[in-house]
C-alpha cells in the first residue's frame, strides 16, 4: 500500500455564500474605538473574519434548512419537539428532555432545581455562564480539574480530566450533602477546548456513586470530545464517535446543552435528565422562564434544525474535518513560533497572551489588548479568555487572576475555508512580529456580572497612535495589502 499522505477535505460542498467586508486600517481604528476596545461591541459588518465564537455561528445544511420548513409551530406538543426528544434518547441516551432557548437557559433551570444556598458545585474549570448561575442560586463553584490544565504548555492529552484527589478532598471538607452534583464539562472551554477521557469519567462515576453525588455533563461540545477519545484513548480507534458519546452519557445523570456549538444550529439548547422527579421539577421552572415544556423558548422549526443537527454532527467524517480545520490553523501557528495552548483543542486555537505580550502585566489586560491588536492588524475578531472573563471574586471583590491569559480564535463550523485559516495565521504572525507596539488597557466601565461581554476599555498611553504614525497607510486585511501568489 502507498504511504503517500492523504489529506482530509470538508465532507460538503458550498451552496450559499455570504460576502465578507474588507476594511482599511483607518476604518478598523474607528470601529474599535467606537466599540470601547471590546470585540463584543463591534458590529459584525466591521469584521473581516469572525472568530469571536463557535456559538450559533455554524452553517446549517440543506437537510437542516429543509427541516426548518417543516416547523410545527403549535404552542403545545409540536411534532418537532418529539423528533428532538427521540434523537436525544437515541444519541445521548437521556429519557427526559426540556428544551431551552440556549445553554444558559438549561444552566438556569438546573441551578434552580438542584442547588440550595450554601452548596458547593465542583467542576473541571469554570465556564462563565455556568458559574454565574451556580452563584446566583447561592452555590459556590470549586475547580477540581487536573493541575496540568492550568499550564498552557503542558502536553497532557486529556487536560479536561478531573483530579480525583481534589474531588475527594472537597467531599471531605464540605460533606457530600452539600454537593448536589459535579458539573463535568466536555472539551473544557476555558482550558483551551481540552477533552476529558472516558476512563477518567468512569473514575468520577465511581467516586460519585460512593458518596451519592450526581454527575451533570456539560455536553455542549461532547461530540468533539468523543473524537479526541477515539483518536487518543487506547481501545477506541475503531469505534464510532456515536458509540463513544453514548458511553460518556451513560456515565452521567443528565446534561445541559448549548445546541449552538456541536449541534450546528444558530439557536437552541436543552436540559436532559434520567430522573423523572428532577424532570418534573424542571418542567415547573421552564414554564416560568423559557416557555412550555414542549418548546422551552424555541420555535418548532428551530427544534427540527437542532434534531437534524444531532444526526449530522455526530458523524465521524464531520468531526474529522471540523477538528482537522482547527488543528490546521493551530499547527500553522506553531510553525510560525507563536505561543499557543497545547495540545490544540477542539473548537478553537488559543493564543497565550502572557507569552505573546510579556511586557504587559495581567492587571492591564494583555489578552484583551491582543484582541484589539489583532483586529487592528487584519479585521480578525477574537475573544479574550483571561482576567476579564474570570471576573471578580464575590467574597473579596478583587479581580480573579487566572493562570491562563488567553485569546481564543474560535472556528465556526462549516463556515470558513482553509484559505481563511491561512489569512488568520499570517495576521497573527504579523501581530507577533510587531508585538512591542501593543500596550495595556484600562477598564473604564465594568458591568457587575459577566463583565467581558459589555465592559469598556481605553488604551493606556498612546500605543494605538504610535502605530498610526508608523503605518497610517497600511491596509493589512484589505485587498490592497494582500499578495496574489
Ligand atoms: O451560550 P449558551 O447559553 O448557549 O451556552 C452556554 C455555555 C455553556 N457551556 C459551555 C461550555 C459553553 O461554551 C457555553 C457557551 N459558550 C460560548 C457562548 C462561547 O463563546 O464559548
């Protein structure tokens, strides 16, 4: 057999396209100033390649769009709900489903029905909305991820794993009665999209069983996690991602889900459970906050698109190409010598802002500054995942100082081509070459919760104008700045 390398390619062809805007540096300077140096506050038409998030930004297939036309918009008992419920039973294995408008809707319901004031909720690193809902319900989040996850250069293949010792220590400290569940996130977002292994999940199940603690999976990117288990955990190479996903869910008592990621839809989520009593409690809450338990804030057509998304997203060919594209970008950046989180995760490549901009101290928001620099350089929009996202400690009121100070280049599913990834890689490399020019930021407006979404910033000193002087005619990211070779 030939040993010639055989490439993967996207298992789809393009049927509809959306033009992208090429902008000048002067336009981007104005845009980012108007957005208070927060990429969440940019208008999307000001962005060239949008890597803010993989959430709700996927391209749907013709099969999903066809399903949209079959929306049954009855207030109660829509057939699309039953299609969704059936597919969740088939692929995830949970008998009871409560649809929600998106993932945080499910987190809200879960917190309401399971957390009492004074409870502790262990998890493999925090996620912003997840922890906010735990705290809103009077709970306290405790990080029980393995130490390796906090080190951006550590090459552990399953940095999403739970540290069993940390979990046992928490049980000893606060008592199992004060731990309603452990929140186990697949492909841990804030760690760099890092997967959890099936063997670790089995160990967690054993410990939780011995203390009577439930396990709730954050299944937002569980299919992508299944791909990493298939490729990296002994004994799974020849198994389908569908079989692995089912194994993961079998070890848990329920899940929260943002369908906007794995499931290839622009809106939607669900809470799925095994326990009938908990399901009934969730049904009582969903009518208050989302909608009737057979639509939970979603239109019938959106439930149909999500149900069909489950069938498509779990295909090995889809996951190979999806994660293949993320790794293509990550490997190009590694070749350029750019400091990124390794191993490369599932949904994004994360720049390590501490190593990228070592001259900016963490309290001057280096990762936020890097998102600004990258946008100015080329119109690529990324997201801060560092001190701004971490927020303040409710007990002390001080900034939390996470070890990971990252910029996330998040790849939407089925949206951009390899050529876009090349442009992104070149833009980041250009930014890296001139990194001394980038300065820190100060926060001028700080919302009380989830501040990263709406905070305002200003450059400290004159770093942006210094760059203006050097390059006032530069058009990187516009057609004039490109080479046609
Ligand atoms: O954005 P939602 O409400 O559909 O989902 C919340 C949510 C829960 N868990 C995890 C792991 C997430 O990544 C998540 C949302 N993530 C966003 C919006 C992101 O940009 O990563």
